C-alpha cells in the first residue's frame, strides 16, 4: 500500500530562520509533487520532481528528491511571514493500479 | 490567460440527492483531474480525464463519476449523496496528461450535505 508521510505536521518558526519539511513514501515512484494551500483557498503547485537527485528552487523554497531513500525535502530559507501556509507533498505510482496519494500536510506558521 | 474555473462555488444538498460539479480548464489544457478534500481524510485523488477519456481513477465508490467534453470541460457527478461527501472538491488542469506535469487548480466547490 502506498503511504505518504510528512513531518512535522505543525511548524512554528521565526522569520529569518531555516527549516526543512520531510516527505517519506512507501513504494517505488519517480514522481513527487509539492503543493501549497493558504487557509480557505485552493492548492497551488510548487514543484514537480521527476527523477532521483532532482532539485528545484523557487525563491526561499527548495525541493529535492531521493528516490532510493523514498524521501523528498522542502527546505525553507530565511522564512518570511508570507510563507505561512499548509504544504503538501504527493506521490503517484503507475505500476499496477494507478495511485495518487497526498501526505497529511505540514501547517507552517512564520512568526514575525 | 484565464485560470481554471469551477461552478458552483458553494452548494448545499440533502442526503440522497445527486450533484453535478463543473470545471473549465485553462484554454489549451486537455487534462482535468478531480480531488476531494475533507478534514478527516485529507486530500484524495478522484479521477483524471484526458481527451475525453478517463485515464486514472482513485479509490472512490461508483457513486462518483465524471466525464470530459470535447472542449476539455469536465463534470463530476455524485449520486445518492451521503453526509461524508461534504467536502471541498478541487479540479486541476494540465497541458498534457497530468503525470509529471504542473497542475493548475481551480478555486474549488464547497459541498455541504445535510
């Protein structure tokens, strides 16, 4: 069964600090997605990671993928208040019955 | 370029009724995927349509169905509504089939089943 686990579930951090959100998944997949959701809003696609060792950066966010460890990280550099949101990772698996599974989400609050 | 639009934005139904939600993708996008978000189950994939064909389907009962039209607009239908169907329903479009692609999400339809 494909499981996707994120940690931490909640993260409160000071502006200017760095932190990492982890996304572990339980089966072979080469495709991992990161999304952002603001309260009461829809999802916004942040990154699509398609291969082992893939690294993508946008502003203060950087995502990486290690398919051997079945681990993706979302690193936040010098956090600002505007990054406060819930971040989801998701994995899809095309072997056998197709599955697209989201992690539980990490609620990030950046304190001024 | 206009974004993904979903109608209606809010909907209240009673148990046993059926509901149809609509999604218009970004112009030129041929793939539409549907997702359900609830506080209890989180985000779950419902199905994906590409060029009027269902490509992939999540683990939902047959009460949940969808279709895609030749202009790529998509509808999803839920029959015999249950209280647990109360959720935010999101659709997303992408240029090609969604696997490995960036998806663009609509604002969602909030369904409340009483």
